[in-house]
């Protein structure tokens, strides 16, 4: 555990390097949505860094990143790249229906207006927060269809919770560690939550499922031969 690596130190060091290189940058240098009003270079009360935990988290993110990419490759519609989401630092990927979402409220934040433009189903992994103090994989559908949480998820370890007023499916990381095939189990969770959300939201699942597209194509080839 290191006690001197404050948020201020972490911010000042790269910014100092940038200034030495005569690179001009302009950023909003305050935390987002964390009830902290001070800019980064004044935040010294947060200074804890657990080396072992950070290494374990890094390995988990790399492993899950590869699985998310494989899952994305099964979808024939539009997806975003697998990315580390800047807000809550969760690894995330999303599938889109292609339909516009209902307009956000007039007083919504600019960031929310940008995110919630189109219908999508999000999949992610994050280390936890004050509400869920352990690592979990998660999935939610936006806009959330009525009664989504009433549908059973076809995955033995998944469960519904309410997050920011809407249902979210979660799979605890510790459950993955005790399965015979963690990769298969995580892919199963992703596919099960996609199927549940897409069906409830009336997406055209068959048109966007690459596996179905490939199988149908193979059947057509077999008939020709």
C-alpha cells in the first residue's frame, strides 16, 4: 500500500510532462458526479493505492476484454468498441437496435443527452461501488421495457437488482471463479441478458444475430449442393 500517490500527484505529473512538451490541452479538471467540488490538483485526501489489488483488477479486465470482444463479434448490428467507461471506470460494450430513443428531459446533463440517444443494451464489468461492494458483470436495457425484471434470466447465477431506478442484471465475479468454465459462463450471461432485454424491447433479434445469420447461410449452401 502506498500513501503518497494522491489524486493531485496523479494529475500534476502527466500535466507537467504535457506542458514541458509545449502541448496545449483544455479539459474539465474536476471529478464528474462524485460530489467533489475541488479540481484534481487540489485533491489530496484520496491517496490509497493497493498494488496487489490493482494487478488483480488489471488481469481481470484484460480477460474480460477478450470475452466482450468475442461476444461483440456474434452481433450483426451496430456495436460500440469495448472500452473503459470514463464515468464509473467499468469495462463496457453495447449493442444497438438502430432505433432512436425517446428524447431526454430538457434539463438533462449534456453527457446524458449524448449517451441516451439510441436504444441499446449495455454489458459491463466493474469492481463495485458503495451499493455493490464486490466485482460484478452487469447488463441493462435502455429504455428499460416495462416488466423487464419479471422475466427470468436463463442463467443460473444471474439476478436482477435496481440501479438508478431501472432493472439491471448482475453476475458476481466470485461466482465465475467457481465454475468449471468461466469463459463459457460469462458468455452465457451476456447472451442470456441480451435475449431477455431484446425480446422484451421487441428488437428484431434474428436480423442482428450473426450466429443465426451464419447458420442460415450454411443451410442455404447445403441446399444448393
